């Protein structure tokens, strides 16, 4: 035990000293002994050193903490002093009869200091002063907004006077103070007064005028002459006197006031001649509230009893009577109930009884509030509570309130009421106000739902949307704005100023981002009341095209939308180039076809001439085989000539220079010419088709271009013959369609035309075939449709059962009239 006590009292220094002494006395044995001693002491030395280091660190940490607390206390004292000074300055500014508006460059909401009511009487909203057009004349509002814009953008100070809508002269001063735009508005006290009219002087009403009003009152009312004699009473007055058991003399109405009271009333009206009315309380019938009005040549008056005043004992301990508030309470549409300190109902209005569905007869018995609550709970009118007794006990603690308390009640019938309990001063009772919040909450719910839908809709838009407030800060945005301008959503969510957005876009798009937003800023912060919406296109250096639109919102804010039209613009450019190429190709095609057609016409004429010469036997007779070859040459040349003519006709129509030569035509002659052309086309055929013609009698006179009509009939007949079997029949029927139209119908018994090929039949150069039968060059029905349309007619194609096709051409009987109408 001694070594331990030695270490405890002497410590590490004594042990080391002993070791040194031992090595000094016996040098030979010093080294081994010292080594053995140090090996045993080393752990304790390390522990003691660590403990000393920890103690030193704790002392230093304690010192630093004290210094930090002292610095914090000093900083708190300074902040308190600064806040006190700031409050003092704000109090001074608020007490001045002027309004100060401060805009800071950082884009913070403008600070509005001073009494707003000095500029806008009855207005409490601070930012209402910024709505210049609502309280300033239009010219004054525009002028002040323009000067404010110059101050904020260019730093131009100003001092001017503007006129308010009520005629007051407002002094406006704008300065730059510490980098902030400061505007001071002060009423000069001068105003434009309208001239007074002579008939604007106060005039007392006559007894006759007052009688018409008093007759409609439901409270006792009367009229007296200048001597105080009762000259008129309404029905409520007579009922009131009967209730009191008063009777008049000789059939006159009894007077509820004695002579002394009447003299006092006349004297009061004379003393209060400059006032509108005189009021007092009267002891009659338990206490009347009396109101008297002076009239020209007399006076009028009425009295009323407190509504629902319970018949109880006189107030104890000189408690004030709230009966004078009864009329005011009953006139309110908000349910109100007043309870005394004994929790008995003393006053209520009609709205209270109607809101809870309570019987007024029972309420007039002055029930206890606990009884009212129990009845409402029995009727299922109170909020659903698990422990009703505990809830009722907490509610009845309202009689211990020293200040108003508001509690929401959610009723089982879906209504919501804000229950305001306020102590009745001097009575120890409670005044309850039941504010029906149902409609308000429904409106707020619908508003919140609408805002949510608008937010979701805004986020789903493909356009970038940004809404800036009047202070230039971003109020609303969607993700598309972040994507278009490569701005982080957290940056936009902090409602940055437009200057901050311009700097961020300048870093994202160093080539032209800052320049673009500098131009957009001028459109956003423009406060001119006559400003209009603008739109345009932005071509960024990265190759993107953005269409923007700046829209002025009714609340003074500005909405800007961006639409990326890069792809659509590229598509538009490609389509435009392709369309121009197609137009050029079509023009080249028409030119080529027209030139080639004319070039083919000359050698074809030679071929036809030599073929006719060979067939005439002028150079000797031809054998049968030679004549057959000559007929083939002539037939093929005729077909080729007809094809060339069709191509030329179509080229003429496409060029817009085709003209018709209307004349009176003979239908039989037209059919013969078409038949001859068809015979020449199918010359040499072993078994040509049989053509049957049927023409109705009494057809209207036909006026048209004969050459074009022959081409139409020829192409219809040729097309029918081409799709018919050899030796079959083709029928041509001509009939009248009304008094002014003629129909040409060509029918065949061929294989018919499939449904999917009917529309292609009228297209040019359609070489499709039906069951292996070639349609030729594909110009036949195209020529038909073109010439029929030129005449103002129509073409119909339909299948016949079980086989065959019918093509009907309906033309106006007088094409000249149709052409004039078309022109």
C-alpha cells in the first residue's frame, strides 16, 4: 500500500528524481536499474501527459467559449441598438404626412413607408399606392409612371405635381439614394373644389315627407307640431299604447310622455338645432331608447325596446346594461349571442336563431348556455367530439377570457363556423360571434384546386413561361423555361431579379445571352400605362430560334413566353425549297411537253399524208396485205395525232390560256364526228364494238365549244371500247337534266373498274390496267374532266351490275351563260 500512496502524493517528478539519484550513486548498476525503472514508469507518464494535455485543452476551450459569448453579447447589443434606431426611423417616417417608396437594385419588393391613408383615405394596403391609375388622373398616372421608369433605369431625378381623382394636388419627388430609387409622395393640401350650388344647403324635411317614412316603420313612431302636440302616430305606436293600457281622449292617440318630458324634449331639440337627431333613454316600459328629429314646423320621433331582453332581476353590483346594443346586434347579418356572467342568454339577433335553427320563444326565456349546447348536440348541430363533456367544459371556459379567442367549428351538416368569443366588458359575460366560413372555405378550396390545375397545366406546356412582378423579380415559371435557357430550377425557384437572370444567361450563352436579355428587360420593366403587348423572334448564336411574346397582365405584372421553333423553321425552309424545286420541275415539264408535242406534229403530218397517198391508188393498186398495212399506219397515226392534240390541250389549260368558243351545236353532228374518230382509231380491228346511240326528244338548245365536246365524247367512247370485250355493245344516251342541263351517259358491258381505281381514272398519264387490258396513255378521262370543268359541268363514274361501267357527263345547256357566271 505504501508505493501506491507514494505515487499518489509525490507524483511523476519524485519518481524521476529517484531514478536520477540511483544512477548517480551507483553508476555501474545505474543503467540496468534505470532501464527497468523507466519501462515500468512509461505507461504512467503517458497517462499523466495525456491528462495534462486534456486539462490544458479544456481550459483553452473554456476561454474561447467565454470570448465567443462576450462577442455574441456585444453583437446582440449592437443589433438591438440598430433595430431600435431602425424602428425609430420607421416611426418617424410613418408619422410624417407623406408616403415613401424605395426600390433597391437587388430587386427586393419595394418598401412602402408612411401612412397610406394620407394619400388614399380608407385604404390600408401598402402597395395600393403603386396602382397609379386607380387613384390618379389618367394623364397624371402616365406621367408619373414614365418619370419613375426614367428614375429606375437612367437615374433621372424629378420633382413634379400630379392630380388625384378626388381633386387633390400630390407632390412627387424622385431621387437616387445609396443606389436605391426613392420616391416621396405628399399631399399639398390644395385641391380643386367644385362650385357650391344654392340648393345644396341643408333643408329640414317637412312633416308630410317624414310621415311617409314613419308609416312603414315597425317600431312606435310619431309626429308633433312646433308646440309639441301629437299630430300623427303609426300602427306600431297604437299597438304599443294598447299593450301599456294607455287610452287617449276623444278618440285621439294617447301620449306616452307626460308634459314635463315633452317640454324637455322640445328644449333639447332647440339646444341641438345644429345636429341631425337627439337621443335619450326613457324609463317608460322598462327602458325605452328614444330618438327625436327636428322637422320644418315640428319634430318626429320613434322609440324601441331592447330585443329579447329576458325578464330577470335588476342587474346586481351595478353591472352595465347592454340593452342599447340590441338594435345594432339585430341589424347585423352575422349570428351574435350575448351571455351574462351567470351564462344566461341576454341578447341575440335573428341571424343567431336562424343559423342554429332555434325557436325564438325558447330563446326569449333566457336559457343557460349549457342548455343551449345540449339542445344543439341532441339535434346533431355541434361538431362531432369523442368526449362531449370535456369539449363543453373547455368551451365554457370562455367566461374566464380576458381577450377574444377564435375557434373553428366544423358542423355535421357541412358548414364551417369561426366562433369568436370575446369578454363582455364590465359584465363578466361573453359575446359570441359565429362567422359562417362555409362559402369562404369552399371558395378557397376551389381557388387552391384551380391554382393547382393551373400549375400542372403550366408545367405541361411546351412553351417556356416567365411572369415578372412590377419590381422586376420572377414570380412564376415552368420547367420549360429552365430547359430553353439552361437555368437551374433552384435558381429560378428563388425568384431572381431579371438582372440576375440576364447575368446567368450571359454566362450560359456568352456570345449573345446578355444582349438578348438586356433587350427583353426593357420590355418587362416598362411601367408606361399605355404600353402594349409585343412579340418577336430571337436568333441565338447556338443556332436555336425562339419566338417570344410579352403580355401585360391586368395586375401590372408581365408574362413572357418562349417557343422553340428551330425544327419547324428548318422544316419550313426545307419544304419551301422543295416546293420551289417542284414548281420549277413542273414548269420545265410543261415546257418540255409543249415543245416536244409541237416537234412531233410535223413528222406525223408527213406520215399521215404519205399513208393517205399510198391508200389512194394513184401510184398503182395495192394488194390486200399492203392495204391492211396502210390502214394500220393511218390508224396509228390518227391515234398519235389525237394523243399529241390532247397533250397540247392540257398544256394550254395548265398555262391558263385555254379558251372556249361557244356556239349553237347539233348533238347528232357531234355524235357522228365522235363516232368517225372512234372508227378511225379502231380501224383494222377484227371484231370492233357495236355503238348504240339513244337521244331523247325535246332537248334544250345546246351552246358549247363543238371541238371540245367532240373530244369529250370521243374519249368517253374510246375508253368504253377499250375496256369492253370484242363485239360487245357500247351505249351512248343523251337526256335532259332539268330545263338547263344535258347529260351524256356512256355505258359498256366490260370488266368494270375496281373501287380503288376510280379516282385514278381522272389522273393524267395513269397507265394502269384492268385484268391485263391496258388503258393507253392515260389522258382520256383526264381530258374529259378538264374540258367538262371548263364548260361548268361535272363527271360521274359508277359501276353497273353485274358488269360494266357508266360514265355520265352533265353539262349546262348554255355554256356561254355558265362561263359568264364563273367569271
